C-alpha cells in the first residue's frame, strides 16, 4: 500500500510539474504581448487585412497566396471582432494547445520521464515560442496542426489515417507543400512497421482524403481563374526569385531585379495568375537545370538561414518601442540559442540516419526508435522543400519541438556513453 501511495504521489507531482511549467510559459507570452506592441507588416499585414475582409463577407483572396490562416482568423473575427487583440489572443490559445500537444506526444514516445521533462521545459521556454504570440504569422497555426497530426499518429485511434488526411489538407491550405506528407507516412510506416503493403494503403488513405478535402478549394480557384489552379499561385515566383544568378543569399529578392526578368515581359503582364505561376516555374526550373552547382550553393545558404538564424525576432518587435540596438541584440542572442539546439539536433539526425540505414540491412528495422524515425522523416521533408525554395528563419518554427527532441536525445546519449566509459 505504501509503495502504491508513493507511486501515485510521484505521478501527481509529475503532472503538476508540466502544468506549472506550461502556466509560466503562457504568462510569459501574455507578458510579451502586453509589453511589446507588435504591428503586422508585409505578409503578416496581408493575412490580417484578408482575415478582416473574409469576416465581412468579402472575397477569400485572388489565388496568389494561401489563405488557410486568414480563413480561420476571419471566422474568429466574425464572432469576436477584428482587432489585433483578438488575433493575438488566438495566438495565445494556439501556444497553449501546442504545450498540451507536446506533453501528449512525449507521453506516447519511448522517452524516460527525466528526458521528457527536459524536452518539455526547453520547448516551453524556447524564446521564439514566447515571442510568436505577438506575430500574425501562419506558423503557430501550422505548428498546432502538425503537432496534432503527430499526436494522432502515435495514438491507437482506429481511423487515424483518415484524421491525418483531413489535417494534412488543412495544413496544405496554409503551406501547399504539406500535401506531400502522405509520402512521409509511406516512408515512416514502411520502415517502422516493415510492411510495405500496409504502408502504401495508409499513405494512399492520407493522400486521397487530403485531396478530397481540398478539392472544393481547387474547384473555387479553377472557376476564379478560368483554368485548373491548385491551392495558390505564388509557388512559381518563390522558386524564381530564389533560383537565379542575381540571388546571392538564398533569401527573398524583388522579381524585377532578376536579369531579363520574366515579370517584365508583356506576355507575363497580360497573363492571369495561373499562367504567371507556370511561366515563373518554367524559367526557374530551366535555370536550375543550367546551373546545378550554383543551385546547390543557394540551397545550402537557404538551409543555413532557415536553421541557423533567428531573424524572425525582428517580426516579433516590428512597430514596437524597442530600439534598433535592442532588436539586434535580441536577434543575436536568440540566434545563438537556436543555432546551438538546431546544430546539435541536425548532427544527431544525420548520425541516427546512418544507424537507420545500417539497421534496415542488418535487422530489417527492428531496433529503430519510431519517434526518432518520424522526427527524421519530417525534418528531411522540410529540409528538401526549403533547400529548393526559400530561406527564412521563421520557416523552421514548426520544427522547434522536433529539433529540441533530437537535441535532448543526443545529449542523453552522450551522457550515457560517458557513464559507460567511466
């Protein structure tokens, strides 16, 4: 009886720890929103204005960019009003949901309690998780859905691949590349379950359900433009401005600054959105084919920016009273924290990838950790996309939880090896 009581007390204490840490994280986010009066600009201003228009019954965009986040925000504005306060309150709710989902995922993985607490604590206090509460970006909502997908994947829910298909469609409405998540499921299940037939069925279920869910939007866009149109039409311009001889950083540049820019031609100016998208995509692919070495160099630069910089801190302080010097120091310090965690996480990802390959040939995948396998495949999916497209620090925001998981697991392995050698 005494042992049972002690075990019960230990579990209650464990739950209390997570709750207290999560509450502190939420309070810090609220404090940040209150202290830093961030104003939306550029893409964030567009999302805000489009959400306001949607809440007023106006058109849902012109197919140029994705509208998943503005649609959700517009629905909230319809009920509660379209102030920045409401939008930032929604961010706080998403952050709280992310805390719960992270906790739930960690309880489903093969992770020891001590390591589980370390991962959860770092995730809660990771600076960008707190600072994004004031930014009207797509990343918090996208991250919530990604973590929900992860939580469902590791659950024993009967129809989980149907639910994952629905959520994949929702995230594709925010970032269209996510429609390829079915392929990630194929790889994870093929290796983790060692049953290719089952893996194909599961991945096809995700693909078919997700395509069915987004088909009304594709129909809407096709009718709007007059020809078959996918979720959005900005994929071509992103590929074009990031893959050309004038791009030196792997980051955004003005389309008109590209030498002999397609955007300056009369054919482009007279084309509809979908035709423009196709023209830019074709030109970008031709450049990549003709300049493979420079393409790889730009791709590596893009990954360096995405995983190694915290330039998105500037978005979290835009329009506030924070002076330029303080903004720089904030960016510099948080870049250091992010780079440390992500670099260790990436190194461990590469090393564990080698282990997986060896294990597949030797043991048919029997000794592979399913949580690490899922994390690695997800990481490589994002990496492949941003290697080809565009580098921005904010694009790695959805991977924060996964990189912390890799970082903490790597440190645990190092301590374990050290203890064995003593």
